C-alpha cells in the first residue's frame, strides 16, 4: 500500500512534471553524459623559474567500485541472457575494480541473485548456468521486477553506496499484472453479447485489452501519448477499485466480479472504456512510477524494448496485437541514459548492446583530443620535457620534430605559431587507470617591480571526447597558477659614529687632618703622704708618634692621586 500512496502523491504532481518533461526525476542520469574526471596542476617555480604542468584524465582511484543490476523479463531471449552473462565475464577481467552484480528476473513474480562479487567464480558460474534459465511463474509483472530491484538497492553494501551504479532493463513491455503488498493483482474482464448475456467468459490476461479496446489499439490511439496516459489514467484506476474489480491473480476468485464490456455495442463499450482501467493500464502506470523512483538510485540506466525470439528470428507479432508493450519500454528508454539511442532493437543486437554498456562501465572515454594553449608569461620548454603515464606507469615516447608519439595510441604535437599543444588519445581511457601528460614551462615575462605575483601557466585547455555509446562531449580543464615574489632591495645602513671617551674626573683633594690639640696640663693632685708621684711624660711621647704616622700616610695618599691624574691627562 505504501507504493499506492506514493502513486497518489506523484500523480498529483503529474500535471506539472510529466507534460513536456517525460516524468523528470531527482536524477540527472537520463540527460547527462558519463562524468569525465579531469584535472590540471602546476608545481611551484624552481630556482630556474620553471614549472611542471600535468594534465590528467580519469579518476585516480586505487580500487574503483561498480554495482551492476540486470532487470530481465522472463520472455527475454536466451541470446540476450547469454550476452548479459558474457558481459559479466568481461567485467571480471577488470582487476583494479571491485564489481558487484545482481540479476533480477520477473515473470508473474520476481526473484534475484542478491549482490554478488563478480570475482566469485562459483557464484558467477551458477548465475550463468542456472539462474538465467530458472523456471518462472505465469504472468508478466514488470512492476514486481521493479519492486524487487528497489528492495535490492536498499541492501547494497555500505561500501558501495558511493560506487558507480548501472541498471539494465530488458523486456517486451507486455505486462498485465502488478503487485500490491506482496500480492499479485489483476483485473478480470468479460464480454457481453447482443442479448446482454456473457459471450466471452471472464479473462485476466492480455486478451482483456482486446475486449476493452480491440487488437492493435495503442496508447497513442487512446490517449495521444504516454505522458497524457499517465495524467488521465488515475481517475479510471480509482473507479476500477471502487467497483471492486481488482482481484488476486493467484487467488481462487481471480475471475470474480469482472468488468463487463459490450462486444456488439460500440457506444456502450466506449463508455465502459472511458470509466474503467484494464489490468494492463494499471500495471503500466505502476511500472512507470516505480521505474522513475528506481532510476534515482542509479547513476546510469539503460532500458530496451526487446522482442521475443522465435526460430532464431525476432517475433514482433505480439507488438502488432499489443503495441502498448513497446510503447511502455520506449517511454522508459526516454527517461534513461540511453534515451538518444535507436528504439528498434533486435535480438541480433545483443552483443552490441552489452558491449556498449560494458565499455561505459570499463572506460572513462573511448577517445578524445586535448587542446592546450600556453600562458602569456610562459614558454613551452620543449617536446623533450613531455612525459606520459597510464595508470601511473610511464609510456616511452619517440620524438619526431615537434611531435612525440607514446606507444601506439597517444600523439602529442606542439605548434610554435599558436603556442599550443595538441594531445590525441586514440584508445579508451580505463576507469581507475588515469592518463597523465606532463611538460615543463619557463617563466619568461617576470616582473622586476617588487611585489608578489600570481600568473596562469596556461591560457586554456579543453578535452573533446567520445563515449563508448557514441555520445560526444567537451570538458574544460582548470587553469593552474603559480606565485612568485620580487623582493624590494634593502637600503644601505649608515655606520654609527664612534662614541667619545668621557674625560676622567679629577679626584677630590684629600683633606688635611687637623692638628691635634695640646691637652691641658693636668692639675697636680695633692700628693698623698705615702705614694710616689708619677708624671705624664711617657703618654705624651706615644701620642706624638701616632700623629706623625698619620701625617705620613696622608701625604702618601695625596701623592698617589696626583700621579694617577697626570697619567689620565696624558
């Protein structure tokens, strides 16, 4: 039921999204060429004012990752299945890439291999020999296949979430049942005769289209085109549900309560056709909505209307009776990456179809030409500076004048008149093994004014390329720049004046010590009667000797200071 709710939401937007846009979705895989990784770098200038410029094409990955899903109708021929298996064998040879595959086969129900490593020999053998030939259930239910593919994308290993993802859908488009909540549904229809009695008993297969619209009637005959069909069918689907005409396809009552059509009364029959939807219309509507959602989970999608094979020849008689089958698949192709490819596909084209898809997976581009114009401030240093690597491995080059040939597939020519390098790439560029062309340029127009300068090494460079499917494109390389500095000359410094020695200061004259005072004569005490009288003659003599010594020392100090002063003046 969740898908039906989604269907109602999407249908509300149909008036805006489908008309003129063929059901645009959130992915750009239906309109863009395969992305080409390119880059251009330049080293900083060396001491000789030279820089090495490198042009690179292809992702620089140690181990690329790819996820491939096949969504295959049970009616798809054995030849187509064999080529799909052969493609897996070829992908297995790509040793620098981790590749997972998943094969979903739908009939009335859908089954899948689950995500499997292409290098798992046992699983790959089982897939090729058993699964693609597995017995299927009755009915054709493209919607079930799309639901299974969507479920499988939800369990894609985490490390592959950012991988390049490819979806390949093969079917004749003649689908007449669909799935709701895991149950296969159908719409039974009966035909009433002129007397109003049942003349054609209830059916729930492709014949119900004939009972409602007649053999050979197309979507274009009824609605004008698929976009208008998607806009108008929602109301008829709701009326069919309201009338309880939707039944379980594998249930016991799968033919109960059929829509009654009128075999001989065109007016009444047209009224019924205008009110109700057939099982084919509901199945196609759900398939388109489901495919639009599934597309958003892949980077590249491929849808092909493939007729059944009968006695080794394409059997398109079913499309003559039920042209809406091819119309459905052509519409899905118009939403896909291969929208510009021819819509008429033969089983004889199987090898070509899968080889083209295989090359898209394996190769970044099929061939290309790089035109590289040198910068105004630089000169090309010469063809002898050219080097080329493939996946990091250098390829030997042979010089002939202004041309260098690397191996058998790469030719680089320098035109001095236009100052341009032309690089011819005549072989596919493998994913995960990038090409790198390097050469040296000389900075010749270098400023002499002080300052910092940033200049481009080249004027421009473009890659014109072709993909494996024949699409062409142009990518513009970034323009690398280098920076150099012109220093301002230093001003000469003025030497400092020598410092003048300070005049020595004249020491202060020593002070002359004061003359000692003559002590007063002591008074003669009264002599005691019994003591001997002593005089001060011995004390005075010692004092005079001390004073004389001090005078001699002072005179010595004065003489020493004077001599020192004289020496300094000299």
